[in-house]
């Protein structure tokens, strides 16, 4: 199971981002103070980034589905991924109620970051690195801008990025990971039964 699923990029990336979010917490205030205002503190830049990624991932997925994919199922993959990312982020925001660096609450996690990385991951999984790499670059810039504009701490945006990549990875795998020739992490019914047995005996 480890070699087949847990070493896949769709698992490693969100785990790495989540670990980074925990590690950076002691340095949150120092980094936020250092980065704020470096580019003028204009949060419209992060708005442009996240809306661009949402639109681009939806359009490329529906109009240009990847090899072995179709527009209908890819459209559902996009919709479900964004819904899961938004719902998870909203629940955590309401539960944690962390104060923002400058003013306001609901700082953790960053909704802009989660949605941006959902879009970037969807583009990478559907279209490959040709679009995926610049999409991740824009998502990273969007996340940075949330800190630079004084709206979030670094751990907020790293946690949002983890949520976004995991949401997109899960639903992409559920739709496409079990298909022949696809390298996703989806489990079929027999896999789930085996995992349940292993977990049951493990606990």
C-alpha cells in the first residue's frame, strides 16, 4: 500500500505543505512583519490570481480534457474539488477564528490559498506540467500576496495550499485514478476492503 499510494505526489505534496504550516508557526509574526508591504500591500493582486486560476482550471478542464478524460467528468472533478476545498476551509475558519495580522478574524486557513492551489493542482493533473508549473507559480504568488498584503500569516497560506492540493488530488483520483494507464491514488472496492481490514487489525 505504501509504494502504491502514499508515495504518490498527490499525497506527498499536501502532507509536505501541512508539515511546513506547523513548522512555520513559531515564525509567523516575524515573517509576516518582514513581508508586509514589499509590493505595496495591494490585495487585488491575490484576487486576480485566485480568480484566474479558478477560471483557467475550469475552462481547460471542460474545453481541453486531458488524455483519456472527457469534458463531463472533468467538469465534475473541478466542481467537486473546489466545493470540498471551500467547505473544508470555511469549517476550519469558523472553528479556529484566528485573528488576522492587521484586522479581522478567520485568518486560518487562507481561502485564497486553498482555492488557488486547488486550481493549480487541477490544471497540473489534467494538462500536465506545461500548464501545471506556471499555475503553481501563480498559486504561490497568490499565497504570498495574502501575507504581503497583511491578510494572513505564512502558516495560514501553507495550510490553505495543503487543503487545496489534497482536495483536487482526491477528487481527480476518484474520477480518473482507477482508470488504466492513470497514475492516481484512487482505491477500488477491493482495495478499500483490504485497507479496512488492515486498519481494523492495526487498532
